[in-house]
C-alpha cells in the first residue's frame, strides 16, 4: 500500500528551474532560424521589446494560424521564438517557409511542454514575455494592450478573457478573467486564463520557470509561487485570447484536477479539503 500523503509526489520533485539552469543552450543549440549573432542568455532584456514564444509538436494543422496572429500584432517591437519538439509531420518545413515571421526557431527533443517554454523564456530578449500554444491565437492589439496596462499598473503580469473554439472556429465557451483571483488561488485554479497572460521577464528571473514534473498544472503552480512570493497579476478588460478545443488540458481533464490538487496541498492547503474539492 502506498502510504504517501496526497501531494507528496509533487512536493518531493525537484524545484522549478531558474533561467541560469538553461545556460547550456547558448553552447548546444543549432537554431534552424536565427536573426541573432549569439544566444547568450545572460544578456539583459531589451527595454520595450516583447518576446512571443510558441512551443509546438506536430502542429501542421494550426501552426500558420498562430504565426499569422503574431505577425499581425500592432505592437511595434516584437521578437518571435518557436521551440519545436522535433516534429515529423511537416511542421518544421512550414516554419522554415515562414522564416520572415520568425526570429528564432529551434527543433529537437525536449522534456515536455514545460521544458520547451522554459527554453524559450531563457532565450528571450524581451522586457515582456508571452507564451502562445500552437493551437492558440491572438487579437492584433493583444501585446499593445497588455504592455500599456503593465506600464500603468506596475503588476508582474496581466491577463484577460479567454474564448474557447470548436475545430471549425465557432465559439464553444468563454471564460471571463477573475479580478479577485487571489481569493481562490490557494485551493484551485481561478480564471487567470493562461493563454492571455503577458508577463515581465524579470518576474521569471525573480520567481523561476515552470516545474518540469507538471504536465498540465505548470501554470497554476507558477501563479501560486509568484503570489506566495509577493508578486501580483492584474485583470485587463478587453484583453482577449483564443484557444482551440483539444489541447492537453482539455484531453487530460482528470490529470489536470489531480495536478492542481497535489500542488495546492504542496503549498499548504489541507489535504482533506483538497480531496473533497478534487475527489
């Protein structure tokens, strides 16, 4: 019989990596597309630059949509980084054909989506960072709205409302962002709507990257870690993200509940309450 308390598996895992843990990238990466002379991650972020990072794997059906949405941003200072997990379905060839829209393309095996996004964050040069999955897409004014809000409110990150779509593009559901998210964050994932988030690079420097042992609740654990460390987010009305049905968190619904439960317990939420909430 397994005598571990709920949450022990997560709490025994290694701490989330820091940006410095990805220093090896500058020495080992052979990017397929790069507009840079070097990939030194110790270089300070460039003021005003926004880095958009897409992690993808076998995403030939959706990759053009996300690339187009980044290319159409009305914010004037954007770098676009794509971290591919070694796709075999033509995704890489399609990305190479879109090289005018991409500043850095890396393809190769990784340790999952958390590792892929961590690589992108470590390689990014922007003062602001946004993570966009390969089946998500942005409104043209997303970055300009988010950066203006960050400049005015001083938050560590901003978030908005999420629209969830069927495969044919029709609207399936909408999730309004929760301005009072901090009241629920201790025990469950509020409507922080991760596909809408734009974050300051220094927030990742201060609080670390995504925990590699979490496949789905990586964002929940990161938000909780930031909040416990004194960071804060801010809801921005009019900041809208788009997400297609069929992503990992939708397919693995039970696993997402389980990971959120384990993380909440690991951060001190009573196990009995966590199990009653996520039984």
